[in-house]
C-alpha cells in the first residue's frame, strides 16, 4: 500500500493486522558536518520509497543483556541512516485514530525501535490505534556535551538524542494523518531511558504541543547532568581517544567504532569508581534545550496539561544484580550501603527485608537499587505532577518471571512484551518463562490504548492521590491497592537532581 508523506511517497506491507511502514527517514543523515548537530529535515524524494524493512539502529555496543533476555542478535547499525521510524496502522483510511509514539530504553547507550518486542501490529490492530517506534542517537553521538569545549554552534550537543525524538514527533504532526492517525491526539510512552526521555520532553519548551498524553514505565525525572559534570565526561572521552582538549573538533572525524570503544572505556572507569552506575550519558541541563531538571519543571507546572500514567516493576533491580555475574556483597557492606542512603540504615534494612521473599544480601541490594533508581523517583514524579493535574495514574507490575530458576522476579523490562501484547514474539519466553499469562498482556495493552484514546486508562483504575497513593497492581490478577509499599516509601529521602 502506498501513502504520501510531505517528503515523498512510501510503500508499506499489508497483513491481517493492517499496514506496516518501516524504515522511513524522519531526518537527514547525521554525519559529516551534521555530526553533533541538531537533526535536519530529510531530502525529499519523488519515486515511491519502499518502507517494508526496518532501518539500521544507531551505533551502539553489543547489548549482552538484551541478547540474554530475548535471545536477539545484535542490531545492524549505521550512523548515516539510523534516524528512521516505523508505523503500524489498521488502515491509512477512515476516522483518525489515536497515535502512540514509543521511545525505547537502553541507558541512552543501546536500543532501537526495530526491536521485535516493540512490533506495533497487534497493539494497533486490536485497539484501533496508530503505533510509531523510532531510533534516536545514542551514547556520545547523541549526548556528548561539547559547548564548553567547542563553544558557539554546539550548545545543544548534549541533548541531540532528545532533539531527534522531537524531530520524530514533528514528523508525526506533519505526516501521521496520511497513515490514519490523529495529530491532535498523540501519546508518548517509553521505558527506562525512554521513560526518562518522556519526562524530559515534558520539560522541553520545543516539545510543547507535539504530544498530549504521556506514559512512563520504570523511569525517573531526576537522572540528569549539569553542564560541568557533562563536560567532565566529555574530557574523559577525549582522553580515551588521545585527543587534546584544544583539538576537540577532531571528534567530528573519529569513526563511530572508536567512539564506542571510548564509551566502553569511560563506562568501565566510572563503574570502577562507583560513579553514575557506569552510565556516562544522560540528558543535560544545558539552558539551550533543557532549561532545568524535569522534576523541577514538572513541580513548577510546566507540563500541567499532560495526563500521565506512570509506574514501575516490583523487583526492578533483579535484572542488573542477579545471575552468573552477580556482585559479591555481605551483611556489613549492605548495611554501609543503606547508611549512605537512609538516615536510619538498620530500620531501613529491616523494612526492605520484610517486603522481600528473598532476604539474602544480594536480593536486598537488588531491592534498594530498584527503589532508588526507579520506584522512589516515580512516586516523587506522581506527587509533583498531580499537584497541577489530577489526571495521574500509578501502577505496579508484580508478575514474576518463571524463567530459569525464577531469580529474575518482577524485574526491570519484564512488562515490555505485556504492554505490546507480544508474548508470542521469538525469544520472549526466554525472559518470561513458558506460557506467560495472556490475560495480563490483554489487560495492560488495553489500558495503555484506552488511555491514549480518552486520557483515562479505564474506570476501574482510580486516579492517583498524594496522600493515599492508590496503585493499579498488574500481577496474577489486576486490582487496586492503596500505597502497597508504604513502609518503603516512608523511608525515602529527598532526591538529588544530579545523581552522578
């Protein structure tokens, strides 16, 4: 089937699920003089462009964790042709449908809109919505802050990945009606770094009006860098590449493969120092793209018109800390770690122990990791936003993976194939275990699509209130609960905006 974008005609593929258009460029190749620059519009084309295959992902290191989770081989990558998007629609014709734009996670280092778990065909067909996934620049190519070293012309370099997302949303605004979508009813949803991107977009003036609702899965509005710290990361990258600071413009010519090697070196050094969880890149409070930390902007009411669904998984940290490469930790070092976070570490440790099925030091380390990285920031975000907009809904995903020896529990990322209702995609049962519950996938995908359509995820899901924290539990059954982790939440300290 052929439809027309403002840049030229594209031909998608038709199936029983509708029509898919893949690998459509939404920006010009970000190479040569466009490296480390905001995205530019793509060159138009006259001939019908095939849109039946995914485009390559942004340059990134091999994601061993993704391969272990879903059995996926590494994504093909290419710096020049990575800025593409994919669209699934029941039909390009008929009444305009709600649009759901997905931002993938991956620590701002890895990931792609071409991940088979994010195939939007079933979500689009079953719920009569249009689904869009996209690639954005990652790592140094997307978040290397160069303003303090290269000066004028590089003020926005620390947030290029976010600007790519904005360019994709502008493409949606200008083109999605040709795919059967309603540009006046756009929901942005994302997970992990994708959720951090969503809340960043809520705080960025240039993104205002490009979307109308938001969903954040296991994210944070607090994980950002100040310009000085971002510049320190840039200096480490230059050192890893043996480039002098006064010759930082040589970065324009460094092969992407060498940049990835430098990223890995800096990540390993940060991890060895216990700094920033070994993640060198995040959105930058640069004053040009992102004026202030998202949590501060939202507290000030910047996104007051955006309804919000947000939540986390019960055992987020188990994905990172359990398994064959699990770190060694004992009771004494665990207590020291709790002492660095909580005023009363003994009381805090006992509160965590009371909520955990597994009271081992490693399991408790995983619990506090998930709490500090995702659950506590999510609760603070809900509290901040509901003071300006009552249309806030909180969830907790509690269904536990049965894969292997069931150590993963309700870990980070486990909800993804349920949200997209893609439990039958190849490799998913490697992560979920055999026969994951179809009814849970149906419930979650329906709630997400209902929210995208109407601004509410359904009548049985009570909106959030700051004093009682009503929460929808997605587990072996779906039910409402008031403040299910109240004992843990009562321990939370005030956040630090610049976390590392």
